[in-house]
């Protein structure tokens, strides 16, 4: 057993000295990245880059100063690649997802190719667009000067000079310089591929050991310590006979017969498998796995929690910022497309001179509950729009919710009113909003003049007083005459109720407003007069 273990360990640790080779050329590196992600033996790279793509695939819109032009651009964004009739997904969101895949899961050289243009309401816009496969892009130097200069290369699809990427093409290099011939793929530049190859070597070595090194032993023990103490032992010839007898028994088992054996001394049977836990030790993979996580933006941070104990945590801030940077870069790509549209439509001065802005919905994958609570506070203070609040906190499409709320206003809004959980004393009409009284010229009557009897013709003589009626009938207690407001709340209510009933009674009989006004005042004042004691 000790020999087997030492051989396994020697074989295993020889892997650590194996040289990991990273391909040198751009196309070879891109092919290596694709091979790695097609069978991610580490179980980390493909899943985390998929998460980046999914998180960054937000909604993109274009807003302008003109509502009509904004509608045209929205219609265009929704119909991109619709001419392919379902052979590829349509819309700007599908195009952005392809951009992020090329950025993080392939060559990191996203090149947008515009294949065709169409007209929407007289505006020329790209109807067919796609992201070029970076592995198939080849560059040729314009001159043999060794100095790097801007725009010093011509790019082609495939080897040769047949399909030149020249017109209707937008180049982006998120991980390279403007004058670089080729960028370095993201997963190679960050060291992810190198550490993945280490894990692949270890995994392959495990498979080799499992396939070739593991023996299966059937051990037969004959005799006991008591026999050995008495000097009685089995000789090799005796043991060989036992082995042959057991082979015969096994053949009988395979033939379906019931084997039988008798023994005069103790016998013990064991099935032995070597202890191979060393080759599956997690510590062997820990360093490479942490390096992969660090390369993807999960930085390993050690925090001292006490004088004798330290804990390690993964801080994903770099990963989050890289995802945000991807969204920002795609917005820049979309801006370049709009600039091409403006160049194609110079004659449409009405729209082409307008300012525009590229807007994306929030990246919700990284939002914590604490962030959403703070967002709610900003919205309550008027610092955020309803749309932003709906998208950030509710994580739902704002336009959809507006349509649903509009539908509810005429159907289920009253039915779905929150249940009353507490019983309150009935509130006064003072809490209800009212419209201002309007004079003959259509202007609102100032509040400070409502009690001035000289300003209005609808004043009535009641008990020697001239009182102005601002509202007929009264809608809330604050509209009552000043002398009535000095009375108790109960008498104010009595006055208002009596006045309104009397006023409507006379109007219903066809009397004039002036007559109804005077009559209602007499009734109302009579209702609140103290009764004389007999």
C-alpha cells in the first residue's frame, strides 16, 4: 500500500512542474478560449462569464428632444435583424448579447458589421447587423514600418484580401490600444486560461490514475494468532490450494451454482482498494481556482478578525465594475451607429440636428436589499422618477406597469382597495379637496375676499347681517361664515347640513339661487339657535 501511494503522489506532483503553454497568435488564442469554454473542466469560467453576459444584457433605448423621432428610433431598435425572418433573434437586446459574448467569451475583438439599410418613416436606419466572429478576422499591414500608428492595418474576413472590413463597420477594442493589430482575449489576458490549464492537467492525471493504477484485491486470511503462537502455520502450498479452491467457488457463482466450502481453521475475506484520497485533495486545486476567480474579478481579500485568526473573503467589486464597463462600452457602440444614421440622413434637418442620449435599464443582478431601500427613500424625496423606481426596486418593465395601472383604474381599482385594519372617527369634509369658486369672468375668487359682502351679488340679508355665500351648497366647514366657525364643531355641522338641504329644496322647486340662498340661511341659523326654556 505504501508503494502505491508514493507512486501516485510522485506521478501527481510531477504535474506541477509541467510547463503550461499559452498559444501565441491571436486566432490560436481565440480558438483556445473557445475550446476551454466548450468543456469547462474547472466548472468556474463558463458559468461566471455567462453570468456577466446575462447581467449586462439590459434594455437599451435612445431618447431625443422630439417625440416623433424617438418613436422612429424605438421602432428601429425593436426591428433590428427582423428581416432575417427568425433565423437569428431580432432586436437590440439580442445584438447586445452577441457583443458581450464576443467580448468576454471569445476574441474580445467585437466588430459590428452593418449588412443592409432600410427606411422607417423616411429615415434610413440599419436593418441587418451582426457581430463578426473575431477568430476569422485577419489584419494586413498597410506599410512595413515597424512603428505602430493609428489605422495602420486593413482587416479582412478570412485569409486573403477578398472580404475587406471597410464600409459600414465599427471596430471596438475593449482590452487593447487603438493602434494594436489585435487585442488580447480577455480570458488569456487575465490569466484565467493559464490557471485553467493547470486544473485540466490535474484532472487528466486523476483520470489516468483511476483507469490504470487502481488495483482491486481479494485478500484471504487463513489461520489466527493462536495458531501462530502454538507454532502451527500454513505453508505456501497450503495457501495456494486455498486460492485455487476459492477460484473454483467463484466460477460456480458465475455459473449460477451455489458454492460450498468447509474449513477447519479460521478464515477471513477482504476486498481491498488502495487509499487514493491524496489525488482528490481539494488543496491541490485551491491555488489555481483562486487565481481563476481573481482573474475574473473576484479579488481575494484577507480580513483580520482577531489577533489569532484571519478569514479570507472574495470581493466581487472588480467583477461588477467590469460588467458595468461592458454596458457602457456597448452604449458607445450604439452611439457610433446613431452617428452613422445621422450621416446617412443629412437632408432631414428636422431630426438630425437634435441631441440624443443612449439610455439603458439598470443592472439589477448586483442590487442588494439595502440598495433598494435607499432607492425607495430617494424616490419618496422626489429625487428619482417613477420609471427608475419601478425598474430598480420592482425589477419590472415600466411601460407594462403603466398600461396595467391604466386598465385597473376603470376596472379593479376600487375592488382591490386595501382592507381597513383600524376604525377611525369619521373625518370632516375639511380634508376633501375642492375647486375654487369662479366669478362671471371665469376667474377664481380669492380666499381673502370670500367674507367681503360688498364684492359679490349673491350676498343675502339674514338677521340684519350681510353674509357672502362662496359655495352653494357648502362643501366643507372651512367655507362657513366666520360667525358660524366660532361655534362648536357639532353646531357647524348642523348649520351646513340644514343649509344644504334647504338650498336644494328651493332649487328643486324652481326657485332662483338668490331666493334659495336667503331661505337656506334662515333655516340654517334657526337650526343652531339655542332653544328657550319654558
